[in-house]
C-alpha cells in the first residue's frame, strides 16, 4: 500500500498544481471511507454459525482464577454472521480474540466440528482487518491455527502463565513456552516487531542465526505471512525471536491485509473484506508430513477469482507428530491480537464461508457440444509457466447445440445446506432462445442412486442481467465490471449424502458476424452458490467458436417415394463456409433414420467421403436400405457430414414414403382332412408378391406358426426345406399332436413384409385305412393252396369317397412250432405259377393271395411258406398317404404222418438183373379226413434194402417217384 499511497501523492501534487479547484474532490476521499456499520452491512455471504464455533469471552491465567477478557464476539445483527476478533469500540490497546470449531467429547470420542487430520479438509473465510495499513493504526495481526492443546477452544498465548496479546497474535509463546501447545500456526502479521531489546517486541527481528539447512527466513518485512509450531520451543531462538518458516521458498512479505486493494472512491464496503482459503492434504501412507496450501486475497467478494499472479499463496509441509493426536481430530480456528508498541487498534472480523465438518458439497461444471457429442471434461489440461493448471477449451462451431451442466453433490456433514441462492452468469456468444415452450433447461434433483426425484423447468423469461466482475490486470488496480445475461435460481436444500442437484442450460453457439474465417474465444463465467451452511463458486469451462462451418447441400429430392427393400439415394455437395480448402482427409457421413413418431430407429456411418487435398468443394453419394420400412408410415432421414476436426455440417432432412407390394402365402399341396399321429405333418407352401414377382430370399425369411391358439413360434427356413426359390416345406413332427381336431395358423415375414395368415384345420387320427381279413383263423384240411382274402377302405375321418389303392407295408410270417421261425420274417407274395418270381406289392381295395401248406408239384415253390403247426401272418398296407391298422391271420397246418403200404408183402425175381414193380398206397395216420389232390405225391421216397438174414443194409438215395402208385427197382 505504500506504493499506492506514493502514487496518489504524486497525482495529488500534479492536480493541485494545474487544477486547484479539484481539492474539494480529493478531500472528499476521506469522507467517502465506509464506516464499520457499512462494512458489516455489506459483508460477503457466509455461514449461519449457531453452535458450530466456540468463541471464548475470557481467558484464564495459569494456576489462577483471574481472567483476561476476550474481544471475541458473535454478531448476528446483519445478513450474515460475523465473528468479531478485535474491536475499535474498546479503549484497551491490548486485545485478544479467538474462536475454534466446537468439538464435543462423548465418552472420550471427539465429535461435531473437528478438523480431521486423516482426510482432505478445506476452510475458507472472509477477513476484515481495518481500512488502512498505515503505521500506528494496524493491529498486530491474526493467525490460522490447528491445535490439540489441553485448553481446547480456550487455548491462547500465555507468557509466564498470563494470556498475552501484541506480537503473539494470540498463538505464539517464546523459548520458555507459552505458545498454544501441540499446534501449527499460519500467521498474517501486519506489523514487524524488530526491537533488539525486550521480549515483547522482537519476534520479527532478522538477527538470529538460522540452523544449518533449515527452512527459515531472515527477510521479514511489514505485513508478512509465515508459519511455525507455537508450542515447540525450538521455534524460537536468541532473545525469544520467532523463527519464521518459509512457505516454501521465502516468507511472503508486503501482503495487503487491510484497506480496499486500491479501489478508487467512492469505496465499495465489500472491497474491504479479504478472502482466505486453507486446503489440507493428509500425509501419504507411511509418512507424517501433511500439506497445507493457503491462498490469501484470492477472490473478489462476489466469488470471482483474482488473477493468479496477484494472489498471496504458499505451501506448508507440516509434521503431524507435532499435534500429539491419537485419533487425528484436532481443533481448527483463528486467533487475533494487538498491543505491540507501534501497533494500533482496528477492527478485525471474520465471516466463515466453509467449515470442514458442516456441509461438504462438491461443485462441478461441464460444457457439452450436443452437435459433436464432445464435452469440456474430455479436453484435458496443460500447465502454464506459473505452474497453474489451464483447462483446454472445448472447440465448437457456429450453430452447435451447447449444454452447460452444473452439479452440486452433497458429500457429508453435520447439517443440510439450506436453500441455495444461485447466480449463474451465462457464457456469452451462446444464444439461449429456448424450445417451442421457451424452455432453456431444467433443475434436476437426484437421489443417492442417481434416480430423478424432481425436475423444474427453466424458461428463457427467467434470464436477467447480472453484473460480472472482471479481474484487474494490476494488483493495485480495481476490478472492472460488465453486465451480461444470467440466471438467479433458488435451489432446494441438500442434506443426504450423494444426493445431487443438476442444472442443465441449453443454447446454440453463435459466432460474431464476419466476412472471414475466425475463431471466437468464449470466456469462463462465474457461478456462485450461497446458503446458510454452504458457499461455493465455480466458473464455466472455456469454449471457442469457429464460424468456418462445414456446409452440405442436396442435389436430389428431399421428398422421395421408395419401394420397400430398395435403396434410397441421397446425393449432394459439401464445402466450407468461406471456401477454405480441404486438407485431404476423408469426411464421415452419418445417416440417422427416424420413424413417423420421431423415434430414432437406426444410425449408419460412412467414413469414406473423399475430400481432395486443396479442393474447396466435394460430392457425396449415399444410400440406405429400406427393407425394414413399413407401408403406411413416413420416415425421416437426417444426414450430416463431419471431418477430422470434428466439425459437423448442417443437417439435410429427407422425407421417405414407402410404397410396397404384398407378400402372399398360399398352400401348394391340397389340404388333408386328417393326418395320422404316427406320421410327420408336412405342408408345402408357396410365396410370391402381389405383383407376381417371386424374388424372395427365403434364407432370410422367418416363419411364424401357432398351434391351437398357443404361443406363436418363430423359425427359419433351412436349405433342405426350400424346394424352389419361392416354395418351402414346413413339418410338424409325428406324435407332436394328440388325437382329435387341431387348428394351425401360419404366416411368413421376408424381413420387410408380413404375409397373410393361413389357417389349417384337420384331425389327427390313428389310421386312415381300415384293413379287414376275410378270415382271421384258417385250418388246413387238405393239400390245396391256402387263399387269404383282404378288404380295405378309408376311415370315415379321412373324408375320401374313393377306395384305397393299397400297397404292402408290412407282410410277415412266423411259426412258433418251428425252431427256425420263432420271429416274424418278411415275405412276398407271387402269382401261384411255377415260372413267376416277381413279387406282388400293389393290390386292389379287395385282394387275395395264396400260400402252400405242402409243396405242390408244378406250382410256385416261393409260396411254400406254411409249416406244420400255427402259422401267423401279419399284414398292414398304405396308399402313400395313409396307413392301415395291422391285422394278424392264423393258419393252422396239422402235424401228420404219411404211411405207405405195398400191395404185396413179398416180391420175387427170377433173375439177378431183372426188374419188378412194387405197388404202394399211402395215407395220413393222424387224420383220416385229411385229403389231398390225387395229383399230389410225396416229395421223395426213401427205400431201404436188406439181403437175406444179414442185418446190414443201406440207405438208398432219395428217389423221385414217377407216379403215385409204383416204382421200378
């Protein structure tokens, strides 16, 4: 401030020399200085403190009941709570004041408003320290303190046991003790105590010897910021000189701590309040060294940040062992004092903006380009030459849809925030025109799971002019101001962890009118949140707006009628607004398709649109398959092009009206009235279009079938089912359906169209043909061929008036009396003639065939199948569509013994070589009624000869008989 005062003196001399009448205005400056009432009435918004802090009214001397009064006091007469630390209303030059967060001890556990050394913490406040830094008026100063002193919130400097003001700032002691114990203090010392004699005015003497390699400074000047451990005797040296630790490179000197920062009169009372921000980071795992970063004079009263180079800032590497804390919970607060020989009395007061334990709220903001689908949070950041993080701007283009997203999330705390008064300065070069209802956004309240619980609309009519602070470019210059569009919103309280308020504001990027390609920077704008228990500030992300847009135009109709399944065509040209040449990189086309209810149903992307290097114009030719369109609906197609700079063109909007032919499904095979349960039910279907075309891809089609009002079943058509390109079979497997009446509905979808629905009605029966034998049991009584007669007819359920034309399906024989005929064996029937070997498989509706019980000479030997005993003949037939029941006929062939009797018992021959004739007769011993055809003779005759009395004989070979009566031997 000395520089400023000198500057004003020089300006005053010049003005007096040339324009003495201005003396009246100069003299008015002192009169314009705001009084304490005005300063308190215009204090920045802070917290409603209640019992969150403990402000001592007095301090006890050690081992005494005598007390020293405190100047501390909570003032609640204004729009915000103010803590008085030092007051000009007292004539006492020696003053002390302090306050600490109110810690409640419950069974040894510290709760309520403590400072947690184990977690990141943040404290911010506004400090008023008088209207001048002039010597003799400045108080000694104040200090931020973290402590674990046994006196708790009553801890204060006590030299020789007596609470001591002046250079102690209420926290320091000396080499003999007296400082607040187990503590660390960050001092804001407005007066340099440099006496070389006496221990009450020598803290800031630069004559001490620094320990080797120490982090101390001897470059102290007025109005400095430094730190140390007040309760550690090693923090003092020599004649009780306080050793000042660097933060981190040097002590911060010549810090403006009072006054208005050079603001020209008439003064604004708010400008006398100075902001402090304390940010704490706990030690890394395995370490005891924590970090405290402080910023002083970092923002204006409305919350706008000052230029970084003008902020008084520093970093403290704190050894947490100094706190001697077992649970990491310590007191936080501020102390203040005045009373050094050259100090004065001026009011010191504080407005608490944020405490660590009350309402922890996380504020964020993001900007989204809704056209390019990019966000500022994706743009990354860089570090400038001052070590600051600088966020890269979100590059947008004229006309892009922009959405600003402001979020407040309640993290934790003892209290709800209370209603939050919010002022948002809307970023410029964005048009907030609103939708058809005037809506420009909404306020959304979300529960801890992110579920929306409430939404209120923001209308463009709510936009009002707000005043925005523009930071000064010189540390001693006042800020300037501008008026822009903004919003003032009253938000509901936040109180439950992880609940959130989301403010969404929509607009369009609007580049200034220009006749050449330009890029416009959109500055970050300030948003403030103020409530009883929470205050926060944030600025919107930076943007750029380019007016050199990618422009496309159509060269074919925007309204088209298309055949379903065909390809809609979209052709056009592209160029840049100011005909700037392309860089040779391909463009990408995005085709968005909407139904008639404006629902997005498809997105296609083509990334191979050629833009020749150096060209100023190009062409595109796009298509879209309309196979999924439906007749009777109107479709909208929106096309944009984009380049590798992520510019997105204007949108071409096409209207497509589908025309179509019907898909017709018909039965190729005639419908049957009945199907047998044991056979597959297969139907052949034919497909075609109503215009007669048959270019149907059945491999992509799907068939839908419903049986007896059941669920519709979807199936595809396999290659085996396709008979032609337009015919196919569908099969219901055998034994799927029960006996009785059934209804089947079926239709096909070719991927675009749904056909008509066919309905089939039929019965499931057991057999469609009835097979009936004339005789089910036949007993053989002679050697004649056995005739088996059969008749067939259709079942009445078949509804067929014609007679069946049956074919053999099953024809088998067995004879359980014969060892080699225990199982049924297939056989065939033939014409009963000796020269026929062709089997008979087809019959008339009434038919018969023969089987021989005994070999009949001159007949078909293939029919000699009957054997002695019980012969079972099993038969069923089919006509190719239906099958018959299976019937069994039994043929009983008696077991008989053939007896041959010669006419004479003895025969004589006169010569060895002569022949004789032996006459034989034969019959069947067991059945005298069994008769045979006279033409039928035994198959063979076995002859035995015996000579004389010898018992030796021989068996002659079987000899065929020439006649039924004789044989020449």
